[in-house]
C-alpha cells in the first residue's frame, strides 16, 4: 500500500512537472515570437506610410496654380514695405516690426488685426502646414514657446521653398524661405485670411 501511495505521488509530481515545463516552453516560444515580430522588418507599405506621416508634418504640397486678386494685392502691399528698417512697435515707413507689417498690410483691406503676433495667429482660421499657400499668415516662436514673430507667405515654389515676408530685427522687411532649418524649428502655426480663399 505504501508503494502504491508513493507511486501515485510520483505520478502526480511527474504530471505537474510536465505541464509546468510545457507552459514554460510555450511562454518562451511566445516571447521569442514577440521579439521576432518586433524586430521583423516592416513591409514596404508600412515603412512608406510611417515615413510619409513623419514627412507630412513639415511638408508643403505642390505649388498652387491660382492666386486670387485679393491675395495678389495683399502680397503687393506687403512687398511695398521691403527695405523698411526694423523698429520695435513701429507702424510706418520709418520702422516696422513683424506684427506692424501685418497690421499695415491688412489696414489697406479695411481689416484691423490685433497688434500682437500671438493674437494675430488666432484671428483667422488655422491651417496645417501641408496646406500652406500664398497669402497665408505664418507664425513662429523665436524665443521660447509663445508666438512672437509673424509673416505673410508670398510664394510657394515647392516643398522646400516657401517664401514669406516679415520684419527681421537685423535686416528690416525682407523675404525668407520658411523651410530652412532655422524657421522650421521655430514654426508655430499658420492661418488663412478669409478673403484669400
């Protein structure tokens, strides 16, 4: 009787041990499968889709073909200030700052913009950078997180060349490419004037 009890205990232990070890094998296999799935190279479609999402964040669509008469006039007025020296709080031909340039330009259309860049950035409907086109207002955070610089897109030449006019502290009113590393790193938002549709 004693031998049969020992035999039953031994069989139970063997049964338990075999089920535990088979679970470990299964767990090890599933971990190995998980690692293989993580390290598996992405399909061409998955890789391109992922790269496309990253690129779209700072990508502009192809140049537009049509520019409205109002937008052309807006650009013409803004460009008439080219060469005017920078002056903080400036609002005329003797000196302008970036928000003053926008205020003076829009005044010609009977639109009174707020005098501060961050307020201007909220005046018109916001747009995403891939949708930027001529006449849009662009805003930057040059010194920190608050919007403190503004300009008007004057020309979209391609994905890597979006020209905007603004009042530079060192060069006065000039046009620059906002797709340079300097401006892309400081880009905050863009909006579209209602009449520029």
